[in-house]
C-alpha cells in the first residue's frame, strides 16, 4: 500500500505507476510467496465529513485481473467517502493513445489499468448510455470501446468477472447524513 489513509483538504496526483513481471514467470506476476502485496494502492480516503479531497490518476499500468492482481480488494482505492457537495473527486481517465498508441521503440503502450467499472457503471452517462466503457475524449469522434485485447473494439467488453474494481467501496454522501 502506497498510502494508508487520506483525510480532508488533500490534493494528490498519482502518475506513472506500474508493476513488472518477475523475470522467472511467464504469465503470472511474482508476489514473493504472498497472495497479495496490499489491499489496494491507496487505503481509505476521506470520512463522513470529508471535504475538498482531490485525487487524480494517470498513466497507471497495474494488472487488475483476478489472476495477476497484486491487490486483494481493489486496484486504486479501498474506499472513498466525503460529505455531500464538498468539492471532492477522484479521476482516472485514459485515452486510446495511452492504451494502443506506440512508444518510441514501436511497442504498444498499454499504459492503462482496466477495472470492472469499465463495463459496469452508472456514472458518466450521456443520453442514458455509459461512456465509462469508451476511451476518454473519443465519444463524439468514434465508437472505440476500451479493450485490453482488441484495438478499435466496436462493442463493450465484459470485465465484470475477470477484474478487480478500481475502487472497492464508494460511500455515498446521502447514506452518511443522519
């Protein structure tokens, strides 16, 4: 775990995070004999009175698949809680080029982390159609869906069974108010 707890009045940008395969493994990541390295990259964020919490993630390349994940519960955050209207947010966007573009050596980048949210979301909808499953910024230009296996995918993929969530538990402000 990189950060165990984040409180109020916090602005954090996390970028360029990746995990590498151990040189002796073929498909799975080496975890040093342990099942997981941590529960998630960041633990619990905020509180029921949390306010002005801003998290931004970019260029995150962590394997969130059930087989290879180094995290037990979620990839990025264990929980995120804040009070209603408190100016708090957690943002992780990636563009098609971050995933399928090429680096200076001509290799496909795949500098993204896929989570269940890609195919199962209630947020980021336009005309009741989810945009969470498409690359950021491409919505009006084309119909490319996020896909770890297929460049220019034209249909939504199902990561529901094969991936961890990026966020394990979002505690809505309305359920916290009494």
